[in-house]
C-alpha cells in the first residue's frame, strides 16, 4: 500500500509521520510551522507517543499485550 498526500495525492514515504507532502505542508502552514510540526511528530514517534489504531495498541495508547 502506498501512502499518499491528503491534499494533492502525490506519493509520500511510508516512514513519514505526517499524511501530506512537504510542498502541501509548507503551503498550508508556512515553512517555519511546518518544520515545527514535523519535528514534534518525529520526536513523538521516536518516544513511542504516536499510536495508529491497529492491533498493536489499545485506544488509550498503551501497547497491547499479545
């Protein structure tokens, strides 16, 4: 499955912590805010604070025990 920008539908990296491309992100929020958003999201991912709804974590954000 290919991840796509929610605004322009161009392909983006599956590793991306955001669901939009750099160009659209900068157009929507401006360059400085966009950089801050990406930095904060990457930090949250690295700290394990992001949880996508799947079977690896529950709704509270805690890791599910398998």
